C-alpha cells in the first residue's frame, strides 16, 4: 500500500511552505523528485534546497527520477494524455525501485495540487492500473495568491466573480463572455496580445516569490509590449519561466 502525499510547495520559496507541508515531508518514508531537461535544472535544485532545509535530521529518504517530456508534434490533448501515461509509468518504476514494500510517499508540487495541476490525475492512473494507493493533498500557495500579494491587489472586485482560464483558451476563444476579471495561467506565448487591449488593465508576474521575481502592471496597451520584451529576456537568462497574470476591463475597476 502506498500512502501518497501530494504537497503544495508554492512558488519554490521555502519561506512559503506551510507547517502542514513541513510535517508531511518529515513524516514521509520517501520523497520523489522529478528531473526534467537540463535547462530547468534549477527547478530541481529548488526542490533539493527545500528538502535539505525541511528534512534536517529527519529519516525521510529522497530519490530522483527522470520525468518524460511532452510531445510537441501531436494535437495538444492527445499529447498531454500520452504524457500523463508516461509520467504514471515513471512514477510506478520509481516506486517499485525505492519503495517496493509500500509506505508513505511524498511528491512536491509547484503551487497547489488542486489548481491547474495534473498530479491528481496521474495518481488516478496508478490506481486504475491496480496500484493500492491512498492520496492526501496538502494545499500550497497558488501562483494567483502570490501574484495578487506581490501587486497588493485583491483577486476579485466587490461582489464580482473571477474567471480562471489558460493562455491556450484565451488565444483560441478570446475574452470569455460576461467575465469581469480574468486570471490567466499556463500561458506560454503572451496570449493577451490577441485581445482588444482598449480599456484593459494587466497585472503580470514571473518567478513569483523568488529572488528573481519580476512584476509589470498597467494598461494592457502599454504594459503588454513591456511584458513580452521582459519575458523574453528573463527566459533567455534563466532557460525557463513561470508566470501568470490578471486582466480586468477598466470599466469595472472602481
């Protein structure tokens, strides 16, 4: 039996870990850390740093495994489904190698495992394949929380709704009908540039909560080009970027 704990670690800043997250890490028999392609090796280093700080003196073992890459030459949903299948196989192999007799396993998840993350879906694949598995989620600070905190703004307007979407959907479908505030995640290519920018405000942030945190805010018409330039420079400097942003129509901003 595998007692799987999915632990939200926020944006990678050890100071953002909750007490529950620290307790779950120290209570695990094993923490598995994924290795991605070399240009994102500092993401693995952040997880290693978190483990070193939190596990000081704890008996928890730490092991690493190679995370498969997602195909880019097939339709998006097909590629993601195939990728998740490959990741579940990688998990199963790592469990068989490092925790063959069962026990308490922890995985460290960026942000929160319940918001725009597929770790829970991958765990379901393992159960479907016959692995005896229980799942516990320890929530973490989301990128949206870190974004609004960094800009010192509320996520929602008084009595108003927030629509959370992705860059892909924003690019393909435009501004959702009736939406007042848009929180956009997983945008790999500045999808805000496809919108009519008149009367729209943007609050953007990259590497939120990290030493290299970058913020831009203002009218989309002027801030949008700045974000594209800044984003490209940061990605070139670090080899990767994690960013998110909030959009509001100026007509609903008090």
